[in-house]
C-alpha cells in the first residue's frame, strides 16, 4: 500500500490516505519518496483552478527519492538509485513528438497529478523514461523544485538558442524567477531583474542579476526600451505587456512561463516593425531536463527552499498560499 495525503474535494485540507497501486508495469519504476516540493501548480490543482482536477486528489510533482522496484523491461535504472520526477510521468513514446525527443509535447502525455495520484506520499510510480538520475553534486533535499521550476525556466534557453551575448530580462523574483536569474547568469547573459519589490534588489544581484528595474516606476521601464533579446515572464499576474514589448530589441521575444490569469492583450503593430514575438512553453523533455540537471550541478545552482515535515503539509500549503515562501517549499519524510 502507498500512504499519501489527499484532498477529498476542492479546497479541502489534506488528510492521510492509502491506496493499492496494483501490479508494477513492465516499463514502470516505483520511487520511495524522500522529498517532494510544493509548487503553485499543486495549489491550482487542489483548488481546481484549471478545471481538470479529479478528487480524491493527491498532488505533488517535484519528487526526489530512491528506486524501490523496477519493471521487468527497465534497463536504465537500478534499485537504490536516487532519482527525480517532475510534472510528467508518462508519454506514448511512439508519436512524432516523442520520437523527435520532444516528449513533453506528446498530445497524450500523462501529468503526474492529473487523473492519477502524485507525490504527496511515501511512494509513487512512473514510466522509467521520465524518472531521471540525480547527479551526485546536487543536494537531494533541495533538488525537487528543479524538476518543475528549474526545467520550466531552463527549457526556453535551449528552445530559443539563447546566447551568452544576449541581454535577458526576468519579470518576477519568486519561485521561478530566482532560478531563472541563476541559470541566465551562469549561461553568460547580461541579466536584468524586473520586480515590484525594490527591497529585493540586493538578493536579485546576489542571484545573478547585473541590473535591477523597479517595474512600478514608469520612468525606469522607459529607460530600458529597446534593450532585450528576451524577456522571461515568471509571474502569475496581469501586467502592461505592451510596456515590456517596447523593451525588446528587434527580433526580441516576450516569453511566458508563468500562467497569467487573463488573456494577454497586445497591439500587433507593436510587434511588426521590430519583428518581435510573444510565446510560451511548458516544462522540458527528459533529455532537456537531464541537460538542466548537469548544468545545475556544474554551476552549483540550487533552489532557495524552506523545509517542512510531511505531516505539516497543510501548514506548508498555507505558507505557499500566503505568498510568504522564500522561494520554494519542500516536504521531507
């Protein structure tokens, strides 16, 4: 039996729960969970913000643990190996997207906490292709958020061939933004942090920002027009996007990895003369996630975390909901 924490309905406190996972599939592995991060997406699922939640719901998709058992067709992972699992737990492995290495774009990809039980538990199962070995140089206690927040901000660097000579802005210094600053600094970019909180400037610079812009200051925004090859929006908030488009250089891109609550309204004419674009991306494929883990290990990049015991899960969720977390929360067995 797997022991977990479940929400029986929308917005309910989590309670102890157990279930029988059945026979282990041939291409599956079972992970004994040591740590599991809490992401804002877990809150969204627990509250059914996206209309796709199914109850009873076991959230949790930033899993780190050790392999407890492997299916009889698994050749790449071994019992006792420390691994991680993120938002996706399976893909078809046969469609054009999987076959081209873009497993995260598989139209039938299985999300770890959508229609199945996730990582707020003592164990979890997943297809072996999505379960990735953790480099020894990475601290397992803080690694969980790399499998969601980390790959979310790293994936655009690979997809858009971001160069060390590029000038990149990051909107928001939170759960995603604080990791984006670290990755972009290590990538070699000239990095600007945009934040509504001027008291975050010192920390933003410590994380890798070369410049800081108070985004509440219209004059400050005006001063950086025509400056950036890429602006990465990590916030879950509606902003004046046309102001940020004005900050892009010709061929610049405003890219979303934070889920803004309302439709993005921009003037097409603001894009046309400079051949600018807006875009968005999900988490990365297993191959890109492995690349991210290797890069993080090489450059000593890790999330800033707060630790809670698993039996403090409701207090931890409330901490995240309050907006006071700095910057990711991890549950520990």
